[in-house]
């Protein structure tokens, strides 16, 4: 096996025409199986997702054997040639919108995931938590497929088109929430990109910007209960909540 890359939860290897995602011992088997199931379901819907072939045990670690994706992320292509920013951004929006057009009751419910994340964090007061949960209960949740971690670095350009990776946060829910989640991912890294993304998305698909932004409290609260990169990100998320409840 040829070592390719390492992440917080797994190391990636190339084995001929296949890739092996070898999880570290900190990962529980049930969480790995959860991720496998989501990616398989996305593949079964005909989306350009790496196909999973097998689950293996190597040196006491669980690994997923899947299709090897030979390509470069759209995010890296943007960094290499900023003149193509608009072209790649529009393409990513078209892909995200195509995902949202899929109706499904097979994926976990977005509402349940968000509620669990909000209830599970201690990063804001119980009073604020109650206010966020009231907003959550007032929201309309659809049954549209949402990626949950959609951004240009999870889109891989290959010789056979663009592949969509990292489906562990996928759910059945409201596309507006998924759009805001992507907006927030960009916002936490570069404000200008976030604003251009949202403006372009609304223009192309004739969506109401304010309806998307109305998800800010819920998405920021859920993110605090899921993963926070550093103190700066935690501060920004708390500031979003403070200004929206």
C-alpha cells in the first residue's frame, strides 16, 4: 500500500486501483459503519460518489476499501488559478443544487441530528439552548438530501468529472439549512467568499437570502455541539448565536 494522506480520524492509502481509508483506533466501529452506510446510499442514488467495495481489518484497525479517486480538489484548483473562481463556484453550486433535488427518507433526519448536537454541548447557557431549540421546532424540515459538509475542497476534479466526497454528515432535511451550513463554513474561513457564494446561489436558483440566513442560530448552535476548530471559531459561532436569538 502507498501512503497518500492523513486526517484526524484516518489515514488514506492507495492499493492499485483502489483506496483504503484506515481508521485510527479512536474511531468506534459503529461510527465507521454509519459513515459507510451513508456513502453507499449516496452512491445508490446515482451521485458521483466513490464506490465502496469492502471493509477490512489491517493491523487491528478497520479500513474501508473504495474506488481510488485520482484528481485534485476544486478548492486547490481555485488556489492555483483564482481567475477561475466564478466558474468553479458556479459549478459547485450546480452540484449542491442537484443533491438537494433528491427526495429521500433513507438518510438520518437533519432535525434529529441538530437537536442532539445542540442538547449535547455545554458551550452556551441553558437559557440560550432553550431559545435555539424553540427556533428549531418552528422550522420546516423537508426530506431533501443534504450533504452536511459541502464545500469546494470536498469536490474532486477527475478525468471523468467531479466526485463528491465526505458524506458522514449527510441527512434528509431542508436545503436552506444545508446552504447556510456551506455559507458558514466559508464565513469561518474567509468572509468575502461566503458572501459571494450566498449571493450567487440565490441569484442562480432565485432563492430568498433572508430565509437562508434565518437558519444561522440553529446551524451555529449545532456546529458548537459537533466540532469547533479553535477558540476563534468558537467565538465567532457564539457571536452569531448572540446576535440572532
